[in-house]
């Protein structure tokens, strides 16, 4: 099943938000380079015209680099066959624009035109190409690839063309492939899908329009030159913003450095505005080794302090308690990111800090709505600010090339989104790349997933289609899987942690830990009873024989249950340390230990505990 229609599935609201932040992309036909504004800095004197490139919102254009670039060429060769370069010129500059699909999908832009799109087919685990007008037009004209010329006065979308009307064709052996179509008058062109009995179903049509490729084959340096005025302007604006923000808050400055291009550009801008400053890097324990190396070498070369927050093996230890993380169950972010970074900031900047981060509106819907300066949700004395809030991927990329800064080598190996390599927010196309390039890492993760699936009685499709990435499966995934007769309901909404059974009956609540993956230990229970707010003791009773807590219901009971979950399952992530007003908590043997004498029973540690929060909110 190949010729799948690309699904555009933004919500209406999402679409209008993305459209509102969208910026136009232009092209200089003379230099054959993309332009971030409608002027070419290389052609100022010649007053040459620029072209508008029609792309899908939000239009966070990025370059095809390294391995990704060659993968695109391979895909085009596979689609068009041997004579592929009679259809498409070889260019250094290929741009990609992410579009909505069930998995990864991009529009491909060459010579200022969208030549088609590629999408990752999660059934075959392969990239597929879907041509647009420039390719379809030439396929028919030059009789290259799969095409059909039909005897019809015009083409109509959704129309199924019977084989009797096809005058000339070259068809594949299997149905479902894309076919370029034109009518015999050659005034209509269309993209069709080959169906049974040599019928062709039209899915897209174009009226004939003139078409030609541009002439030059410039380099990325040429692109920077053509955009120099624009780059200088956005740099000036960002530097001004950084200086004004520093003046306004007058706090020590630290730049969050992830090893990605956005934080690199942010650092370069802050350095230009304020001179060299500290970097803070959070090692989640799930970084690719190249990133960790890159960050260390970068800080050393710059001669600046690198504050190294380290989650250690927090993530792997927590897995035993929590089960695999999911997009709607992202305990991992708190345990592997928020906790180490909060502890590190509290230690290094006890009186607060101004934290510059490379956050961009184009990255997600929630970021599209985020202001440029905000107070850290978790630490009120940390002011966060993003100098590159409005920048596109390509703005950042050209800026970095212009500044000749050292870039994380992973960008040239086809990874454009760095961070935790097993992030549940990843698409399968990205995870399959990890599987291919980092066999050892992936085997470790897959082994865990297989074990988990076995315990839950899940079929192999749970791993194949990456269903572990959701607790509640999205509708579009369910529909997609039903095409392969997979009943996904058995994977939908299943809890991932050891069971805690809560029965509520009139004024009594009965809590029983059924098969908590951490074995119930008497020691933990005793610690729990000691450190718990003395108030609890009046309304709970523990029956050690039945292994059940009996609670008289009152408004404290949910807090009590959270506290219980916390103490039974604590992995020692240390987030509570940041929030304890009397510094009564330390980590011993991967577990938070509370000094009873210092504890003032504020219960902050219970309220913010990520383990308690995620397990409690997923209890039925
Ligand atoms: Zn130009």
C-alpha cells in the first residue's frame, strides 16, 4: 500500500495559529537561492525581481544536509529510475518543509519550487516520494517513470480513468503506485494512483503552466551572502533585546545549551551582546554520545564555564516503576530534565538568574503562543528569555554559517531534532534512524519494550508501529492500523505502572498495592510512617496481613495516597530537594530521605513529586 494520500490534519485552531506566525519564503531567480526577505543582497544594484515560494504553514524551512541530502537523491532516483537527472537538476541547495502526516513528511524545494513531498511509510518502514507539478509535467513530456496519457478533454479530481481511455502508458506491476497523468491535449496534468484493472484514480490536478528550472547551482555560502542584510537586521534586533533584558532584570546570565543549533545561535547572540557567559547543559542520560562530546569541546574551545546538570540513570531506574513514557505520560521530562536542571540552577544561582534559551515559535503550537520573556514555572527567581523566538530554522542555520561557528556533527548525519534519543514525541522515521545508526542503544530499549509487552500480553505491532508512544492512541493511528486489520483497542488506555487498587466506599478508602513493581518493603513502610505528617496517623490504619491501608475519607486523602505512592516508588530523582523550604531532604540509596526534625509538614515534596503525580493521575 504505497500511494497513500498525505494527510493534512492540523486542527482548525492549530492551523490558524501557525498561519499567523508564518513568514514568507522568497527566491532570487538570478542567483537561484532562497531569500528570507524579498530582497537579494547580492543583486541590490540590479533591482532584480524575487519570486514567492508557495509552501504549507508554518513553513519552518530547513536545509537537507549530509546524509539527509543523499537520502533525498536516492529517493528521487528510485522513483524516476535511471533517467532521473533528465527530470531533476543536481543542486547543492535542497530545502525541506515539515508537513502534517501520520509520521514524518516534508515538502521538497528545489530551484524555488515545491517539486513534491516525501513521507515515511510506517508500514514498510521506507521513505516514499509524491511528485508535484514540476516532476509530473516532465515525467509525461519525457516519458520517464510511471505515466499515462489519456483521451479526455480535461482531468477531474477523484475521477477513475478506465483503461480504454488510456492511449499511452508505462505502469508498474503492482497497484497503489503514483502515476503522472496528462490528457491528450496536454492542457491538464494530474497525479494518479494505479488501481486494479489498469484504472488510474486522479488525486490531484493542475492546468498546464509554463515550467523551467533555474540555471545556477550555488552553495550555502552564496545563500548567506544573498541574505546578509536580513541576517544583520535580525542579529541587531536580538542583540538589542538581550542588552535591554539584561538591564531590566540585572541578574547573572546563563545560556541553556542543548548541543542543538538553536542554543548555539542563542549563545552567539548573547556573547555578541554581553561577552562570554556560562553555559548550562542537562545530560538526560539519553543524549547521543556526539552531543555530549560536542558540548564539552564547545565550552572548552570558548573558554567558558559549563554547568553540567546530570540526570545519571534516573530514567532507567524510573522505568521499573513507571513503565515506558508516552506523549500523554511524560514523566521522563520531569525526572530526566526538570529535576537535575532545577537542582543545578538552585545550587549555582541561589539568588536567581537570567536564562537565555533558544526557544522558537515554529517548534510547536504551545511555543507559538509563548511570549519572548517569561518567568520559569518551577523557579520563580529564574527569568527565561528567547532572543530567537521569531526565527525560522533557516534563519538560525544561515546565521550559524555566517558566523562560521562549530556545529554538532549530528546535523550532517540526518538528525535535525536532537535531544533524548528515545523521546516518545519522536516519529517512527526518527526512531528507525536511531535503530540503524545506534544499534547498541536501540537494542537496550527494544529489549525493555519487548519484556514489557510480554508482561502485558501485547502483540508485536505494539513495538513495530511505536504504539508505546501513547497511552491513549490518537484517532488517526487507530484508523491507520485498522487498514491492516489491527485491533488497536487492546493497547488503548492501558496503565503502565504496578497496580494500586483504590476502593472508595462511603467514608472509607481502601488502598491496596497489588503488584507494585517495586516489592513492598517493611523498611520503606516504616520510613513512610515516620516521615509522614503526623496528622495522617489519625485517619489511616495499615493492615499488614491484607497489605491494605484503610483511610477515613477527608480532603487529605488524595495527598495521603500521593504520599504513599511517593514513598513506595521513590527513585531519588531529587526534584523535592529543590522545593523543600527547610532543606530537610537528602538522597540516600536512590531514595529521598526526610529529616523528621527539620520537616515542617508543608507537603511540598508530595505535591511536586513526578512519580506520585503521574501514577495518581492515571489511577482510575
Ligand atoms: Zn540574487
